[in-house]
């Protein structure tokens, strides 16, 4: 690692991820690094975004923190300190006690993420029975209130229904109810709106904002959609090829995106104030085109600003010299302040 | 749900009707025809003609079929000529039924309680030693002819080591009281525990033999199904909720993975009867399979008619039950 | 596998990757076999799959043995040089020099009969499978190509055949013939396989009826016959052929079961393993080895065919493409 680690975690950090590295691969083959030295902090009540295309390592990062990676075929290094305990060193039983109680997670596809043969009520209640030691009847009553809180109409009836009887939006609401059942201090949302209709997406984001952000639960928002980030996150980490390429507070990032990849992500969002015949910029190529970080900048093959040094030297994550606030950047040839526009 | 059962029952009636047609045609096409079948080849022309008349064989074919159907519905299939000479074929069926049910149920229980846990753990440790070993075992299990397995078990456990009885259902010297003709159950009901134990000892080797094929099939379906379910998103959700391994295994993995297994178990009923024919012959076990093998060998057509119809009926009923059970454990069907 | 062979495989795999990786511009990651045809990529995986290699080796050895049996067998299958040693108290001649497995109860050389038996076993298995396949093809093609009412009728018939236990059906068919022979055996076994093949074929043809290439052909005005035989049938054959491999194993075992129940070929001048095993039952208690040898052969060969069929099934399953 050439990049200096960010300052050690302060006392008011809830989760501090340091040099998280995840390698996949079976014996004999060269392992594939899905996550490569990722570090970031989450303070209580803060919302942090992990942004990038599919395959950039954002989901693997969250699964590693939750201890949900497959037991075999991968190697996890680094640390993820939650409230003074490194989650990565916990054994299976200790991690099981924390999941769903201290740290919870919601997933992308609400239909496949719900057990089709178990009623919604039982799927919510089982978390309460497990972590709060509640009896079945009490847990069901509490589940009813939870469904009500996440905005599911007629919760007493829905309690007895099965996932296939609910609409997409309602399923995601039910998953949120399960995740929030034990009032966790950290919620990880992995693309929670991607599989939903556009109108429902906004409702779910509002619900998250209302229930999570306003109640003081910290949130890690994993998304490829900078629009989601703009409405929700305090701090944004942009990932590419398993490494963080740019980190900044939300307003700083949107005001002066410096990394060409961040700019590319921003450029591919349609803007209402843009000229009518302005073309949407697309980032050429895909994650598959990247080169290993060990031989230069992984984004160089797709980068319009790539210069010779980009292909020769691996850039490190450093404080942006021209920025006033905390703004980390991994780029040899960033856009001038103010970005493209 | 009720409509579903009614529709399935109507389908069952249709299948039974076709079976009866086939059976009727089959009986007519047999070498020698039904007269030889009933009287044997050495009957005099006079008795033949008399029987031809009683059987209505001088009438047109549709009338003959209706006659046949009428007899079948009234359980009138004639008397056994060979297997148990002079016994009414239907009576013989009911005499022998408990023996085969006892054997099949024990074999199915053996197969299910070994195959499902083994399938689950093999899938859980996919590619590991247990997985590879049990897959090879199940493939060998299918490759070994059932009757040969029976002979090998009998040779070692009965003849060489004298651990278990080689044949029969119960030691006749015990003179056990009969209530239901399920010998193990009878022994328990009458508190003749030595009789129950003896009946059970007679069942062990045949049951293991009969369980071999269903074991292999159920194991492989369970393993494949668990492998698929373990990759489902909802199992990851369950893990993310921190649920105990016991709840995840039961409520989230097995409940879903066993749905196809239930159907498979229903389909095994036919395989069980096939296996029973071979197993009962090897162990001289007086059940339906043994009767069937004898009836075929000695051409006892009255007995064959009953057994063929009963086999089709049994298969249809069991699969109907399985469909209902399936609807109960799968809410996607129940609430449709 | 030798190191040399392993190296060759790696080179082949690399060559395949090099030729195709560039053709897939927007894939999330570069897959080793991406861009190859289903059969091509299946073959790549098969040749490195030990399960397939074991199964294919057993099958190949068995077929070779069957073809060259008369050249390999040390003695004739019908001559009875050991007949002098067959007595009422000792009906099975012991293994001795020149006769490593001993003789059978008619004084014939057991080893030679085992070797010669491979041929008849293969013939019974192959013919029974082919006959079952042919019947299944007719029924399945009818149902799958016409659909609608034809489909309903055909499938009800198939339901009836499936509602009878396989052995019962085989016995019923075998009884229709006056005298059991090799042919009644083959027909009885094949009848049991018909519904299985028919179902498989119909399922895969029905799923193709609504597929894009069949719809396109129909939109272009291609008639039912050509659509069935040029488009739907060839694309449905993969799973059917895999099933045939498995059925071959079942047929060999079934032949043994029918012989055991007394419905086998009564003429034992050209031996068959199932027949040898079925007949050894009466002498099992005194001379189990004359049952063990043919049984062992059946188990090994059935195991080989099953291994091959299962690994083929896995390799041809599009879901397993990576």
C-alpha cells in the first residue's frame, strides 16, 4: 500500500473500516482482488455513500463488514472496527449475535430476498425473537407495529400474507421493517431501490431518510446512482476497481468533482438545467477493461484525461491540494476545480 | 383447494379407466386367452365352453368390457389358481397388503431419514469429502441390482453371521396374536414385545434392500435442491438478520429445499413396488410383491388383475396425497 | 493425469480464451469459455472433469471388450471341459490353472462366459435403449409438435404408463409373448423407457414452440413438418441423448431383474451378465462367487454409464456455463 491511511478513528466514530482487502480464488489460481485497501469512517447518525459501477467492490465491502461472504474461497484482510470491536475478528457465533441487532442490512431485489414460503409476520418476528428474546405472540404484535411504521397499509392482514402477495414497494418496506426491528445503530442498504419502479424508488428513499437518518441510525448507502447519493448522503466514497478513488462530503463532491471517473458518473445523469440538445456523456468501456492497480491507474484505459504517468505509476489516495475541506483523491491528472462544467 | 382436489380426482378416474381398458385388452391378448388363464391348458372342451358362456365371452367385445368393468367394480376378480389356490383374488390382496405396507413404510422411513440429512450436509460442504463420498455411494446404489444387494445382505447377515433371519415375516413358533396383520404393530398392541421384536428383525434386511433405490434418488434430489437454495438471496437475508443456524436450516433452507423432495417421494411409490417384487422374492417375504412375482411366473391372472389395478390405484392415490401435502407446505400454491 | 497432459489442456484453454475474449465487449468479467458454443464449452469442461473421464474410460473398455470378446476369451462359451467336476454335492468347479474363476454348474469356463457376456449385455442394453428412444421419439414428437388435444391424449397415455411400477409394466409386456426370449426381454425393458423419453422430449419441444427461432420460422411460413424436424427436434436431442446414456445403465440392470424373476432368455448358449446373475441365485448360498462376478461387471458398467451420463448432463446444462 502506497496510500497513507486516513487518520486513526476518533472516539465518535461508529464504524471504522481500515485497509479492507478481499481476495477471491481457489487454490492454485491467481486470486482476484475484489476489494483492495478500502478505508472509511461512519459516525453515529451519519449517512455514507459507497458509489460505483457493478463490479467495483462496493457490495463485497458491505458483505465483508457483515461477515456474509461465503465461508470458503476468499481471504479478508484489514479491519472493520464497530464500537471498539473489530468485526472481522469475531467468530461465527459472536457475529451472529450482532447481525440484525447492531448492524442490519437490506438488499437489492426484495422479492428474491424474502423467503417465499414463510409469512411476512414470521419473517419480521423472528428477528425480535432472536435478539430481544421475545415470545412469539409478543413478537408478532410488535411486527404489526413495525409494518405499520414502514407504511404498509392494513398491517394485521399483511402479517399473515406471503411475499408473492405483496407489491414490490411493499416487499422492500417489509425488508426495512425486518432490518430496523431491533433498532440497529448501523444499517447497510445495498442498492435498495434499483429493482423498484421509479415512483416507488422515491418513496423508499424518503422512508429511509425518515426512519433511519432522522432517528439517528447510521446508514451506509451502496449505489451506482449519484442521484440517490445527492438526496441522502453526508459523505461520499467513489470506488473503482476495488479501491476508493475519491472521498468528499456530498456538497464538496457535487460542487467540484475532481476524479475523471466521478465526473463520468455525474456526466451520465440527465440534468434539468442542461441544454436541450446536450448529449449525455457515457464512460467508454466497462470495469472489465481495467488494468491491475499494480501497473498504473486501473481507470486509465477508459479515461479521457489519461497521460503517460497514469499507465506507469499507481496513484495514491491523497488530500486534494486545492480543496479547502477534506477531499481525498486518487488521480495523477484530475479535473481542475469546478469540474467540467 | 377443494376444486383442486376434485379436479385431480377426476383425472385419477380417467387414468384408472384407461388402465382398465388396457388391462382388458391385455387379458384378451394373452397367449391362450382367459380360458387357458383360468382353467389351464388341460381343461376339456366342455368345461371350456361352459366357462366361455359364464364369462360372457360369446358376447360382443363392448359387452364383454362392461361385464369386466362391472366385475371389477364389485371386486369380483375370480379365484387364485396358483398363488394360493382357491382363495378369492381380492381376499388374497387384502391378506397380503399389510405385509408389503409394513415393509414399504419402514423402507421409506429408512430412506428419508438417511437421505435428507446426508443430502443437506453434502450440499453444505459442497465438494468436500462427505459430499464426494455420498455422491459416489448414491451412484453405486443405483448401479447395484436390488435383488443382488438382497442376496449379499442375506448371505452375510443371515447365512454367514447368523445375526438376522433369512426369510419370512415372523417365527411361527411364537404363535403371535393377530389384530391388524401389521405384525410389528400387533406385537405392540398385544404387548407381545418378543413377537414385535421378532417381526422387526425379519423386516430389517428386506427394508434396507428396498430402501436402496429411494435412498439414492431422494439423496440426490435433496442435495441438488439444497445447493440451489443455499445460493438464494433469502438465505443471505436470513443470515443478515443474525438468526440461529437451527432456524436458518429449518425454516429458510430446508422448508424451501424439501418442496421438490416431497414430489420425488411420491414418485418413489412405484419404484417401491418394483423393489418389493424383487426384495420379497429374495427374502421369501409373503407380501404383494412376492404374490406378483409368483402370479407372473405361474400365470395366475385373477391375482394379476387385482394387483395391476391396485398398483395403479395406489400410485394415483399417493400422488394425490403428495399434491395436497405440497399445497399445504407451499403457500404460493395454497393462496393462489 | 500426467503433467504433460495437464499442460496441453491449459494451452487449449488459453487458446480458446485468446480467440474469444475480445468478442465480448461489455461483459462484467472475462469468462474463460465465453463466446464458445454450448457443446464446445461443455467439451472443454468435460475433458478436465475426472468424473467424466472415469465414466468414459469404463464405457470405452466395456465396448472394446464387447467387440473383441471372442478374441479375448480363452475358452468357448458353450464347451463344458469342467463337466467332470460337477457333482450333486459340489456343483461348482473350483478355480484352477487355466480356469482362474472356475466353472459354472454346467462345467463351462466362468471367465470366458463373463468376457463373452459383455457382448450380449451391450446388445440388450443398446437395443432396449434404442427401442425405448424410438417409441419416446414418436410419442414426444407428436405431443410436442402438435400440442393441444393431441398433446393431452398422448400425455394421458404416458401418465398411465408411468402410473404402473416399471417392473410390473415390463412383466406385463413380457407375459404377452408365449415364450420368453432375448427379444421379449428387450421389448419389455424398452416399453418402460418410452414414457420417460416421451416426457423429456415433449417438455423440451414445448418450451421451444414459443422460442424466438421457432416463432421466426413460423412467421416466415415454414410448415409444421420442417419446423419440427429441422428446428425443434435437433435442439431437443441433447437432454434426450444424456437420458439415453442413463437408460442404458438401467436397461442392463433391468435385464438382470427380469432374468432373476424367470422372464429372461432361456437359451444360455450366448451368455449375458443379467442372465448369468439371475440364474446364479439358486446356488448363491453355496457358491456366491458365480453371482458376484457378473454382478460386479454389471455394477461397474452401470456405474460407468451413469457417471458419463451425469457429467454430460451437468456439462450441457446452460446454467452451468461460466
